[in-house]
């Protein structure tokens, strides 16, 4: 496992991050705690969660449980100092959290207290805004994205309100660093500009979807990341399990995400499984596991990444961790690029 700096912060994280969005729902607490121990043993020191988790489904009855599961591990293990914990405040939502209200400076201060309590810790290492309040093109919204209704002045005022509240929380010792999720290049440059100009906390990271099947980050976001020193926390690097190959041939394994969300969050289109098969075949040609290839490929990218992946069971995590030291050959990386050009954006 490699260690990288989280943006311009003083926090060092592993370049793999254990996601926990199934903890407290699909993944029971004992299995979740075993996964955290396994991740630490493998050299991973980074956990990501959110107040809205667990997912599949998200509900007002279950929100916060993933944080509670992690908090129970923190209390039982006594290993708080061994992990970097990231969590998120929810934006506008259908009513899962705060009756659907999103966040502003006041809400963030309240939400941080709730997360600290559930996580059973005095400080959150990385506090993220789960999605921009003005809207986002993530989650397949890129196909119809229309920012023309945005009000720039209102957005800037909102950003300043949020950054000022976060500054208070940093000074109070309740959070160490901040980040965004599902954000755009324009959004990230505004967050960093305002922070630099006003002496406020700077976004250290952005958590956006990035995988062999979803490469929206490769252009403007990549340039932003390099020039602004922002670390990508790449979620869904296995494309919701597609890149493991387990759904090929129409298979739907018991307990898999597809049994709960048949469209996999809009990822299933007529092209998805045929394109996935090309990557599965490419991995087989080079004698590597397709999931290992998908995760290892992210280390080849020309911008900083901590790959954020999850596993429903400890057995699944064990399989993924077996590929933690895989280094792809230049030949395989070149063939991946050729495959992407021939089969872009299947969903």
C-alpha cells in the first residue's frame, strides 16, 4: 500500500480507502468490524462513510447507522489513532435526513455534532459535502445537465457561508480537513479560490465516481486536481461490481447489489455488459483478475487518487485485498486506453 498526502493538508492516507456504505444494512456489525481490521492489516488507514449511509436502500430510519458501526469499532478496538475517518453531510434529499433539507453553515455545525457522536470520536479527519447544493452532473445526470438556472452570486455566498462554518469547526478542533463530493471543475476552483483569498480551510479532496467504465474525471477535473493539489477519492472503482465480472451472462448473484437495485444506479444500458466483457477478456488475456486490474489501473493515472472501494462481506474484501500489490504492465495500460477509446462511456 502506498501513502499519499491528502491535498495540501498534513494528513497522510493510504492510496486505497475502505468504503462503508453497506455497514449496518447489507453488512452486519461483526462483519464490518472484521473488514476494518482486515483493511488495517493490509496497510489501509483510511475509512469513508457519510451521515446518509447505509444505502440500498437509503431511508430516514437507517441513516447514521454506518457511522454508528464505525463508532462501535472505535470504542471496542481503542485504535482511533490508527485510522483516518472521512464522513459527509447530506445535501438536498428526498427526506432521508433533516426532512430533505440540504446544508448551509448552520446545518453543517449541527451535522458535525451528530457525526461525532455516532462515530464516538472527538474529531473528524476529513469532512465532506456529499454533493453541491446548486446541483451536480454526477450519477448519470451528465447526459441532460443544464447549469443555466444557477445563480453565481448565490452560489458564492453559499460557499462563503459553508467555508466560514467549517473554519470555525477546524479552529474548534472538531474537523481537520475538508472536501467535496460529486463536484465539478468550476465548483472546485471556486471553493479553492475563495479559501485562498479569505484565509479559510481549503478543499483537500473531491469524491467523484471514477472507473474503467466512467472516466468523466479525465479532463477538466484532472487539470484542476493537478494545479490545485486536490486528491480524488474515486468512488465506484469497480462500477458497482460490474468490473468484477460477476454480472456477465445475465448472472445476478444472491445478495448482490443488483438484487436490490436492478439498474445499478443507472449503470445498466444495452452497452454496459458487452463493454464490461471487453475488460474482463482483457484481464484474462494478461492473466490478472478483472477486479484487481480495475483497482490497480487507478495507480497509473496522472493525478492523485485514493481508490475508495467497498465490500459487502469480509470474504469479498479478502479477495480484493489479494490484488493490493498488483502493478499493471505498460502494455496492459496501453490496451486499457485503446479499449476505452473504442468503447467510451457505456452508461
